[in-house]
C-alpha cells in the first residue's frame, strides 16, 4: 500500500530566499513520485516526476526534488522564491505501473515581499 | 494547442437536481479520471476509464455517474444522491494505463467549481 505525508500545511518565505516543501512517502514497491502545483481556482500543473532514472530530479520554474530511499522522502526545493511561486503544492505517490495516484493534503506556499 | 477543457467553470445546483460536468481532451490519451477536491484535503478519485465504453469506480463513486462514449470525452453527472456535492472537480487524462514499471503522468484540466444552493 502507498501513502504520502506532506509535513507542513503552510510555509512562508521571503522573496529571494530558498524554498523547502517536505514530503515523506510509504510504498511497498519502487514508487513513482510527483510534485504538482495549483494556483487558486486552477487545475494542477506537473512540476516534476521521479521514475527511478535519477535521484535528483529537475523540474520547471527552477524547482527540483531529491529522492532519498533511506529516508523515504521526496522534498521539493528552489534556491530563490519568486512571488509567482505562491500557490498550493501537492506531493503524489504511485506504485510501479499503476494508475492510482495517492495525493498528499497539500502545502500552501506564501511568498512575502 | 493540446489540452484538457472542462466546462462550465462555475456551476450552481439546487437541491434534488442532477448536473453534468463536461471534460474533453485532444491529447489522444487513453485513460481519463475524475477527482474531487475539498479544502485542506488532497484529491480523491471518483471514477476512471481506460478505454471507450468502460469505466471503474474510484474511492468515492457514490452519488456520481459517468459515461465514456468517445475517447476524447468523459462527462461526470453529480446526482441528487450525492449528499454533499459542493466541491472543486478536476478531470485528468494520461497516455496509457498501468503500462510497465512507470506510472504514466496525469494531466489536469482547469476544474469546475460546483456549489449547492
């Protein structure tokens, strides 16, 4: 069975400072892991995806995430926050070759000027 | 441009009414999905479909129905049996379904916000 925990429901950072959004997962098999971003009243946009090819995954808009099997983590980072990064972020886990997405409860990122 | 469209963007329902949410994709994807999103929760799967004329219940199918008569279309009906339908509804699609070791990426539409009056 798979599960995912986003450790912070809200994160606030100042513009230009680093972003860290934390995600821990549980999976019986080698998982696929995703980060999506959602702006208010919009659909979800894929930021990046881990599929075992490389443990450090680079995504769009300067975001990246590192798969750490020993820590069962897949934290999302960005070196320098921009005002446009303010949104809700979802971590998703899926078992190998399955359709089923298991969503975290989301982390709302606030960027302060 | 390829993508997923959902309509309407906002929908209001009176008690006892059935309403239908539209989802269309021109990505030539085989699989399509409907999710419900409530504040402070992740998305929950309502129904999914791998191929035309076939669909399966997800985790919260009660009070909902779907059809898949065309590859590009997957409408969702919220029936009067759904006791708490106020939510944000998202449609998604993916290329393949359970193919190999890699889970196929799901691409999402812009959503429909349903409010019960």
